[in-house]
């Protein structure tokens, strides 16, 4: 018995290294959002292009959609615009949540909506426009509530307004096939069942 | 040209380390004395060439050689010259090179200062150090080449150094920390050499002790400086964050502390043998684990270097070979070793065993807190995060019994101690501690039953008991100066370090209880009062630094109409990296820090300010400093030099550490 006790440190170390090994191949940034399977947070924000139009949670519910957090300052967001435009053409609803960079007036920066609208328009005209509309999160309040840690991030929201998936990083054909398609399929099936249950 | 020479020098160092790993070990098994004798020149040459490689990289940084990718991404021509040099170890590649150089320096130090070791043992130790060097140099050469060029298309200006790293703390924090981490490689090599030789007498422990103390001293200083740097640079006055990377440095420190204590038992009493060997292996293993966690991207942290799975893979394989191999050797060799010493329940052996129980429990807490999120995710249980409240609560409950034990421990004799003789002095210590604690509290704050009072009581108990014990020992040795001289340096060192712990506990308890902070809006001429200090904003103006712009504020502090100090806070905007940095204004006194940082610009020529008064926060670093001084004092003990007075060139452990300090500053 005592003899085998001396192997305990080795066994513990080997156990830990299994986790270290698997940890190497999973990205720590892809932490599941704590909001998973919870409703979207409450918000009331203006449209980016028509600021007099305001959006809130209730206006968005009704059908599943992708909520894509992005900004013109983010190169990866540019890269995904093309593929997401294809998705739009397949009939997927994509809503943009525009995340402006913080501006520090101390350094002579100031926020200009007109300039931002021109930048966004130019970018979308050039790379493709997947968005049905864009919500402007000027104070980044909703992004904070959503636990956004970088751009781009995409949330899959179901017809009842619940967050079903949170993806950090760009949307490309591989991610779409492996992650979003199965989830979306499942979502459509369950919603059919729900529809059947509640006439 | 120079970077290529650096690359070449590193390759030479690699080849020399490989020879160092093979030749002396071959000699140790065949009894070939000439092979064993080669260890020393090989170790020295490997250190020389690693040093040349490091100097070559520093030169590339100093001369703004932006054709080197590493320089282009971590420096710029407008950076002040001293930050250009420190940028050398600001990146993953550069810091790896520093790590390698420090490792070869430790190896060279072992080669130079181990004449008292039998040649066989020396050869084995150097051989093991050589193999560790081979691993790290290979990692540096093949997985993170610091000398890579971007020719023919190179940028004309560099990307600048991360503004967080443009600070005096950054100049010395990483070298000291690495001295500590890598220094434990020496204890590790001693333990492996003992395992290979199969001899575990007390001499092994006596040889390993000064090296362990030296490494521990550097690690203590490194951690302390890191904490001070974070306090200064991050702009919100925190001094410890339980960040995964801080934890990665804290774990080897805790186990290293346990190791220092069991080495004493093994040396003096010849017992705890297998346990001490295991701790020596564990300390370096945790250093390696720390390097893995920081550099592989497994954990997310502010300290993480840019990550790459192939680097992580290399390090993991290295970990498996070094740690797995050593633990296997341990399991195979230790089965036959038995300790024969006998001791009673109330004895110093048991006290030190208690120290180990607490140190390892603390390590387990840090280990689980750091890695549980990873385990949880990999087991598919979803994400969890473990933060300050967990660690704070656990350490709060651990500190209380640990401090009580620490006050008692030094009084207790080896083998057996009777209760009765200890009661009068300990009762006196307890009364003195109570008076000191309540007195100190009454002098600085109002007396209340809270965590601060508890911390003061525990701290005073530990400190008074350490002083009382030294006093008693001195009286036993003789009157006055004679007694003071007779007591060994290592005893004074121990007492100093224990007092350092007491100071640390008091500092933490007072700071966490009595710190006050306020976020205020101020215009020029406004006055804000906090804890009796009146802060008046005198001026606000634009800054124009070499590689930054920004805003600065001048404040005046008064108390009861008496002028205390002027404060100068800055908010810098580093133009190349487009990063905003807060340079807090700090007025430090032993009893409190005044801490002012600039927040945001508000409409109407006003700024938001964060004002803090942090009582006793200096005591935290003072405690760390005292621990490091204690370790250095212990190193001066003649015991580590005795028995080897065959030659005049006997090493002095103190000289050794001074030498390292010089190198680290150079």
C-alpha cells in the first residue's frame, strides 16, 4: 500500500495534463454566454440609419434571427459581411447591433452620427449588406448586458426572444455548417411542436 | 548582421547545453572523471553564449532594427532608450530568451559555487540543468524565434511597446520573477541528482538549502514588485487581483515556502526525506506549469502573451517529460526509503509539518481556483468563473490558524517540547500583542471589533513572538553582545521573514478594512475632503511626452489647514498604440497612501477624479521586502560555507545573490 502511495503525485499530474491537453485545443474565449436560454435583455435603442425609429425587445420577437455585433473599425466584421449577405439571400433574418468605439473627448474625438452613417453605408455597399436594419448601441449598454467581449459576436435568438446560441468570432461557411445550421434546425422543429401544442 | 549572430550564439548555447546534458551524466555512470570535469566549462560557455544572444537582441532593440519582427512589433523609434532596452523582454519571444539566459546563469553559478559538492553529484546536477536548458533553448530557437526578420518588406516604424510595460516596475519585475522561477530548477536538479544517486542523507538538504533560499528570495521580490507595479500602473489602487498569471507565480512561492521549511527538517533531523524531495520536484513543476499557463493560451488573463497552440503543445510535451519523468523516478526510487527519526507530537517537526499543511492547502486553493474553470469547461459542464470572493474567503480562514501556529512554532524544540516552560513567555507575548494591536489601532483609527483588529492581533502575535523568541535565545547564549553574535544568521533571517509575514498580515487587514474611495467631479479651484484630507485641484493642462499626449492635473493636499503635498496625476494617450493609460498620483507614507487618478473629461472644463486614502498599504510590500531580506540574511549563514574551508575561494552565498542582482539590473 505504502509503495503505491508514491505513485499518487504522478497520477495526479497525468490527470491534470489531460485537461491541459484538451484545453490547448479549445478556445477559452468561446465561453458560453451566461444568457444562454434566457430572454434578450431589455433595451430601447435607435436605428442607426433612421434614429427616429426606436427598437426594443418586443419589436424583434416573432421569428428566429441572428443578432450580429459589429463595427466598421473591426476587420473581421468586414470579412464576414460577404458570407452573411449570402445567408440573407437564403432567407435568414440578420439584425446588426452596431458597436461604436469609445470616444474620449479629452483627445479631441467626438461622436458624429452623420459621419458614422456615411462610413457604414460605404462599407456595406462595398462588402455586402446582410442586415435588415442596424441598432445603434451608442453607449454600448446592450452589448455590456449581452456580455460582449469582442467583435464580431453573433447571437441566435429564437421566435420568443430567447438567446439560443452565442458565437465569438466570424461567421464563415464552416462555422455556419457545424454550429448554426443544427441549432437553427432544432429551433424550427421545436417551434413547430410548440405551435402544434398551442393552437 | 547582429541578430544573425545572436541566433548563432543561441544555437551554440543549445549545442553546449546538449553536451552538458550528455557528458557529465555519462561520466557519472562510468566514473570517468574527465567527463565529469567537463561540466563546469560547458556550463560557463553555455551561459556566455546565451548572454551574447540576449545582448544581440537588446542591441537590435536599442538601434531600432525594425527588420526584426520582434523589434517592429514591440518597440518604436520614439520610445526612450531605457524602455527600448526593457522592451527586449516585453514580448513572448524576448522574455523566453531572458528566461533561457537566466537558466544558463543559474547553471553557471552552480558550476562555480559547488566545489564542496562531490564531483559525481556536481556532474549529475549540471547534467540535469543542461537538459532543462536544452528544452528551453529548443523552445526559444524553434517555436519562438526572437531574431526572425521580415525582409525584404520591413516597416519603417515600430508598433511601440505596450504602455503598461513602460514603467520602472517592468524593468526589474520580470527578471526578478524569472530568477525565482528558474532558480527552483536548481533545487529540482539537486532532488533529481539525489534520486539518481539514491542517497538521501542530510547533506543533500544542506547543499540544496541556500539555492532554494536564493530562488525563493528572488521570487518573493518579483511577486512583490509585480503587485506594486499593478497598484501604480493599473490606476485603480488594487494590489492583488487573483489573476491566473499571478496565481501561477503564487503557487511555486507557496510550495517553495513549504520546501524551505522541510529542508530544515531534513537537514537537521534527517526525516521528512521523501516529502522534501517531492516538494523540490513540485516547486519547479509549478514554475513550469505557470510558464505553460501563461504561454499556451489555455487561460485568459491580462498577462497572457499572444498564443499559438503549437507552442502550447511543445511546452506540454516538455512538461510531460520533465514533471512526469521526475515523478516516475520519484515513485520508483522512494519506495525503499524510510525515515528513522522519532519525535513527539509537540515538537518542532510537527510544527513544521503544520506549516506544510497550511502552505499546501493554500496551494490547493489557488490551484483549484485557477484551473477549475478549465476543468469545468473541458468536462462539458459549461463556463464558471472563480473570482476574488472565493480566494479572499479561503485565505481569510487559512490565515487565522496559520498565524497562531506561526507565533508558536519557533519556540518549540526539536524532538520534544514540554508545555510548561513555554506558558510564561507566550502569555507575555500574547499580552504584548494585545497592547500593540489595540495601541496601533487607537493611534490610527478608532478601536472597533473588525477584520482590521483581528489582523492587527494576529500580526502582533506573530511579530512579538518572533522578537520574544530571538530575545530568549540571545539570553540563553550569554549576556549582551556575545549572545547576539552567537545566534546564527539563519535564525535572524527566519525571524526577519516571520516579522515580514506579520507586517504583511497587518497591511492587508488594515487596507482592506479602512480604505476609502470617492469618484468626484472637479473643476480648477474645487476642493474635496476625504478622510480629513482636503484635495484642491490647482491646474489642468495638456501633456506632450515623447510617445504620448494627454491631460495632466495638479492638486494640493492639506489636512487641518496644514500643507501635506502636491500631487500630479496624468492620463496619457499613447499615439502609436492608441491606448489610454492612467498615471495615478500617489503620496506614500508608512501609515497611508493618498491615491488620485484621473477619470474622464466631463462637460464644462471639469474632470472626474478617483480619490483614495489607503491606510497601511505600504506594509504589504514592506512585509514582502522583509521576507526577502530574511532569506538573504539566512543565506549569509556560515553553515553553508563551513566544512569546505579547504580552499580560499569558498563561495559566499551572499556574494552569489549580489552577483545575480547586478546581472538582473544590468
